[in-house]
């Protein structure tokens, strides 16, 4: 069994280093129910689901019968800026109460360990959620009524805003951040949260699956610090950070559970190994490579190409060795792609990094299609 850690000083609960994200379950319901139980039997404890994750709540409800409910910390979430189920849904105490009661029915449980405000992504969201009569008031009332035990929020907001929220949010026990080898921006906010006794939970520890794919560049780093492969490197990097409480990893098959649990069973990286990893990653940031920073000054392109999006794919393929992930990401770009480039070079006059964008479009067309 995995060692347990404090889920932040405020919560008083304990969690293992890796836990279950419930948004990528298999479509076959019997497989999905078995997978949830498999993960719990393997030691995963915190379950992060949402009213907006298709049938996830319903599947978890089936899986938690037969004594499994008592083994887990069950967390779900909603917000009207992500999902509106009725036209009058708003960031109010009344709406969140309806959603809590609905999640209890779908999950078929008497109480929730956590009910989270889903994605506070701006100061406006924060103000709406915490206003008198707002979502937080509704959740705190549900806590008083015994329907919910604790609360917090998930986020993709700016680091500066988050530092303010953790000072203000006496109601909040945990925050769910994105953090992984490819995205370290929230480290200062995670530290600020931990210093206030707020647990920092981490979504996307394997970069939304990108770090589960082959990368000769990252494999070299993994071997330098004694990790067997890149997914193990990714999980241990997250769980070794002193400001991280635990990772919440989306599971779709038993192998996802096995990989996460076996990585978490390995020792945390020591300070020297973390220094090596961070140095390696720092050397590949746009500030140090001089590549695209995503500033968008080059836009608009007369051909309608989303230049920063194409450049991100190029960076993933060339700088990080994540060719397959980059190709998939490139296919998903909705606007015109590199093949629409007529080499006019209007963008290059505006590029803050003086990049040869027209040449890069040729590279993308050749290597990413
Ligand atoms: S060179 Fe290509 S990418 Fe740049 S503005 Fe012209 S068409 Fe757009
Ligand atoms: S201006 Fe240059 S650095 Fe900025 S997004 Fe465009 S290509 Fe990237």
C-alpha cells in the first residue's frame, strides 16, 4: 500500500501520493466500474469527478457499493460557467444546492467528502462564487446540513490572482492545480497554498497523456535521475515537490493505475535530482531557447493561420521530442494550418522573437502532417 500524506493542514484527511481522476473512464460501464474498484484496491483513495464528466458520477456510484464508499475520499464539482443544466443556473447558493443534491443522487451516497467550485479562472469568477448568496455560501450551508464535509476549488487562473485567493479563502481546504514537467507555472501559487494549510492537488501530472508517449529527450532526463521511463519521471517529479499534496491522474485502463502506483512507490527525488530536472527543463523554456513565447504579436495572419498554436506543436516535436503528441495536437488545430501559408512574411516583421515563421510553417507542413 502507498504511504499516506496529509491532505493539507486544514482538511485533517490523509491521501496517497497518486489518486483517481474520473474524466477518462472506458465507455463500457462494466469495465469502468471494475476499473474504479481496481484503483481503490491498488490504494488510490481520493476520487475527483464532476457533474460535467459524462456518466462518471453514475459509474462511481455503482463502483462504491459493497463497502467501497468507506475506502475513498469522494469529491465532485460544478460551476455554471462550465455547465448550465437549467436556464436559470447561476453562481448562487440555490443552484449549487440543487447540484449537490443531484450529485448525491447520481453517486448514490449520503454525503460527499468534498464539493469543489469548478474552475475559478478569473477574479470575476472568484467574486461571484464568494459573494453573499453565492456558491461558497451554498456549499458551506450543505456542510452545516451534513451533505458535504469540506470544500475548495479547481483553477486555471493566473498565479497572481491565486496568491490573493489563498490569503482570502478561509473557506477553502484544497486547490486542484495543473502541474507537470511541461507546465510548472503554478509552483509559486502551490507554495502559497501549502503555507496557508491548503492542500495542493495536481491534475494532469502526465501532461494530459503527452508524457506517456515516447520522447527521446525526456527519456534521457529520466535515465539521468534514475527513473525507468518518462511516465515514472513525470509522476515522481510531481509527487516529489514539497508543495504538492498528491497527484490526481486520469485513469482509462488498469495499466494507468499500475504505472501511477508503481511510480509512487519509488522514493521521492532528492534535492539534487530535482535541481537536475529543473535545470534541464529551464534550458528548454522559450526564454532560453529563443523560440516562440506564445505572445500572439504576429497575429492576425492574412491566411487565418493560428501561428502560436502551430509553433507550440513545433516546440513539442523538436524541443521536447514529443512528435506523436505534436502531430495529434496539430491535427486538432481548428483554424487554417501551415499548408495555407503563402510565405508573405508579414508575421515576421511583428515577431518579438525574430523567428523565421514562414520557414517554420514549411517545417510544420513537412513533419507534423
Ligand atoms: S508568412 Fe505565412 S504564417 Fe506568416 S503571415 Fe504570411 S501566410 Fe501567415
Ligand atoms: S510573435 Fe513570434 S513569439 Fe510571439 S506568438 Fe508569434 S511567433 Fe510566437
